[in-house]
């Protein structure tokens, strides 16, 4: 009986360590996801700016001064 109790205590401690490890991994993954989301948002803004610049260039293709800008 005492051996079983010690066994279950060891198993419980090991499971506690596993749970703590998984919590730390989850926290790290959440932080990484947030960072990647901000990078993605920044890249989407750059793509939109590029598309707008190309559109403006095509609209002013006949005006050399505007095109030079």
C-alpha cells in the first residue's frame, strides 16, 4: 500500500512537471504568434502602399513631373 502511494506521488509529480512544461510552451507559442501577426500586418501595409504607388504611377503615366515623384 505504501509503495503504491509513493508510486502515485512520483507519477503525480512527473505529470505536474509535464503540465508546467506545456504551459510554458503554450505561452511561448502565443507570444510568437502575436509577434508574427504584427509582422504580417506590417507587410500587408507595405504591400498596400506598393499597390497604391503603382496605381498612382499608372494614372499619371502621361505627366512626366508627377511620374518622376
